């Protein structure tokens, strides 16, 4: 096989990295996390902690399992995040009165106040992405459809 034949064959290989959806998602995810790391540094929280906070800003006083369902995380992954947020004074973990097996998560005043510092993040992400709102909304909807299809 000549070099040009080999090059043509390799350009059509189903395993070329640049042709992989998984790599496009992975590398885009890395870029998004890098941006959020910069934004979240001033809040003193990590991206996974930010996701927890957004869930609680939308609806406070949720069980660990409800937060886990919303974020697609199991309790073994979520519990250490919640403990760190609690030690940072942003939330409280308490056993539910009606069922002590459940732990209810509530925001503290500091946790609620943190929301106002994050209000500009969506606009900062849109600017960094150099996309208009409609484009980002369409991309988000496509990714949600992909996630839902893959989750069955």
C-alpha cells in the first residue's frame, strides 16, 4: 500500500479521533470546565458544587436523593460535595423528621447570598462561547435529547 493509499484509507477510518462525537463532547466539556473554574474561583466553590447550589437556588430543602436525581449523581458522589458545602457554611444537612433515613439539604443565608454573585455567569459563558442565545439554546436542547436517548 502506498503512502497516499494509506492516508486515504486512514482518513475514512471510523476510529479517527477528530471524527468522534465522544471526543468533541469531552474536549468541549474540558473547555467549559476551564471557563467555570475561572468564574467560580471568586465564589470559592467547584463546578460540581455550583451545580448543587443551582439546584438548591431553584428549590430549597431537598433530599439528597432528589438532588442526586436532578444532577444524575449517586449519593456516594454527592455526599462528599454536600459535606464540603456544609463545612463552607453554604448549606445544612439534617435528618428528615418523617423519615430519619433521608437527609434534607437546606441553604444557609450565606448559600442564598452566593446566588447574586453568580447571576452574571450565564452571560459570561455566552460571551466566551461567541454564540447568540438562540444558538446556545438549540445546542442545549440537542445535548439534552442526546443525554435522554443514551440514558434510555
